């Protein structure tokens, strides 16, 4: 994404210390023509929507990218009020601010808006049906954003991997770290989605903004649905082929019904298709394995 005007394009980025927001910040922070603003929680607390509205009214920006959320399923269940404020009310406030100022908005959502009862990959028009507080609040946030700012982009993503924020490794990184120490890993084999590279998401968002697109888009890499177990097997195979991982470390397939450490229900089949990206000629996402090879080079 480039700015063709004389003044820098001001981008307000929430969630810049997370896995997805961090990818945007790292790729945009030194981009000529862009000025990336990354308010801290003290500057703009999403858990306090009324205060957030006042902050946004005083802060000039051209694009707002909301990559912040309360995403822990158990955390959302334990404090549904917090999930409502951060995942629903704060995005609504942001969307209203963008509508009033004429700024563009990019709001991130999740594959967990789907109920996951049926196998196969879901497109943007397939019915939703969240089975937990997290998914329900994210779906409600989507609807609030689109109602308040019809020009907004709502981007659903799944199973993110990419450069890791301190203390926040992804499944990809956890698997490799544990395999490198020869650890035995029990991984769920009957829950399915599509791994997606955060750097690819940044590129797709740039294409969408340049083309002034709006509405819901699935931003995910190509490939058949993977389970956490099959995903881990393929990651380890890639790493071993490149001499980055020794032999050893067993991957054991388990079932969701055996995952007693989960208190909240997880949807089983939430793999998405990037139908609009492809049909509208915006991008043809590469297979997640090709993206994984790229990530291994910089990991």
C-alpha cells in the first residue's frame, strides 16, 4: 500500500503487540508515505468504549485497523461483559468514528463465527452460528461494524502463524519448539481449519484498501482443511526436510472429547474459502505450505 499524496497516510492500528497486529506494524512502520499510530491501552482502552469514542474524536487518522480482541475462549466465558465491550461495543465505536470522519476501517474477525457442524470450507455468504461466547461476540461485532460504517472491511482469519510477539507463540511455533526437544505431543485430530500466514494477510488488506472494497472477506491461505495434528505433522516434515529439526518427538492424535483442559466448546469444522478475494480478481492465495516455507526461512 502506498500513499500518493504529499502528506503521510495516518494509520491507527490497535492490537499492535499481538500476532496479527504485530505483522502490520513490522511491515508498515518503515514504509514511505505511511505513519502508523499504535496507541497503548492507557491511550485507548477498548474495554471502555465511551472513553474510546472521545479519544478517537480527537485523533486524526485516515485508516483504522482493528486487530485487537479478547480472543481466549475461557476468558470470554468467564467475563462475557469484557468480551462484549472489547469485541462488540469498541468496534462499533471505531466504525462510528470512521463513518463520521470519512476514514477507512479494517476490522478483524474469526472463523469461530461458524458453528462448525458440517465439513468443508465456508465462503463469506454461508450461515454463521457461533457455539461459544467468543464467536458470538465476534459475530455481533461484525454486524455492528457493518451497520455503523457500510464502507468498512470485515476480515475473517484463522489459525495464524508468522513472526512471534514475545511470549505469544502460535501453534506452529509451539509444535516446532517442543519437537526440537524430543517432546511427545498430543494433538487434536478431529478439529479442522486452514493455517494462514500473517504477512500474506497484510498484503491482501493492502489490495482491498487500494480497491476500496467493503464487506466481509475471508483472508486465508489455500489448502485442504487441516487438524491440529495434521498441521503439526506437515510443519515438522517441512522443518526436517530443511535440516532444522532432528528426528524424534512423537505426535499423538487425540480427539476433542479427550481435551479435558477445554472448558468452552470449540467448533469442529471452520475452514474458510477466500471466495471473494478470488472471484473479484483481487488475489489468489498461495497454499499455506508455501507460506510456511517462507516463514521457516525467517523464524
